[in-house]
C-alpha cells in the first residue's frame, strides 16, 4: 500500500478520530515485527471504525465473520493472524485501563493471541532459540523455562520500586531501554513476545506521562525488534557487546 490511509486522521484536530487513527496505525505497523502484513479488508474496516460508523467490537466481529466465510487455504498465509491481532491491539490501545503488573503483561498476550496460538496467555515450558537476521542467524540467550515467572516477577518488582525523580531525560530513556530490553529478553511466551511487549510498553509509557501518539512504533516496528535483539547479544571474541544505544535512539 503506497499511501498511508491513516495519515489524514492523525493530522486531524478532532481528538477522537486522531486517537483512533494512532491506535490503528500502530496496531497495523506492529505486525511487521514478525514480517506480517494486514489485508485491505482490515484497512477498510479500520477506517469505518475511525469514522464512527462501527465500534471497535463491531470491527472485531466483522473480521471474525469475514474469515469464517473466507478461510485461508494456504497454511503459510498469516494474514488472518495479522488482521485479528491488529484489531485487538487497536482495542487495547484505545482503552485507558492499565496496571503495571506481570499479570497485565500476560493478560495482554492472551487478549492478542486467543484462538490464534494454543499457548495464548501461558508461559512457555520449554527453552527456545531463534535465528535473528540482525545477528546473521545467531540467537539471543532467552530466559530459562524453569525460571520464567520468577524472572518476570523480579523485573517488575525492580522497576516498580525504581524512582525517576531528579533524573535527566537522557537517564530516563536509558533506564527505560534497559527495563524493556530485559523484559523482552525473558521471552516468556512461545510466540508473540515482541508485539505483547510493545503494547505493554506503550501503555506503560503513557502512565509515565509520555505522549506515545506518534509514528515510532507504527513505522519502525522492525527496527524496534532489532534494537531489542542488539540490547541482549554479546559475542565478545568478535568484539560485539550488548548495547541499548539503538533502543535509546528509538525512544528519543
């Protein structure tokens, strides 16, 4: 799609349409972290929601009906996943409710991937590796399956007691980059970690007073994922050290 259909809504002064435009723009853009693309049907449905013709729940129902009536024959085609997860992200980003807890993080995964992944909302019970493009096929060392919940609880507890008082913006961004990179590195779920982490992070940033209604996640989702990877990878014999510099650039 050459022309971004959400740009005109994002530029609007009408708050309701602008906020919906941001939510949809981000929700669709985030599918790129897993190399997925949404359908034209989703775009058309999103615009109806932004215009106020249908609610977000009605948009979700329309999508479900569409895929019931038009099942994909190709099992490799993940457009349905992209569409369904996008509308769910748009809904979560449109909601004001949020709590900074591990259960909220897990709940977001369940909301995004219920009916798509059998493990939606469940911590993985096996160890994983993933070949990363930005590492030329090498993998990040992800959290050990036996320690996932304990590690998750620890990271949340540490962040909750951290004080941002009297820190410069540079220091705040550096700390946030460390927190989100560590949360992502645990990789508590079998799949869907980056999209879940991004949605959670956007909601968390809002509670800290950051205006996340911009294009960073929508237009730079692939960069975001690669920045998370680089923040968690060392290859000392080849002079490669983990660094949050790319995440910090992303957050500025």
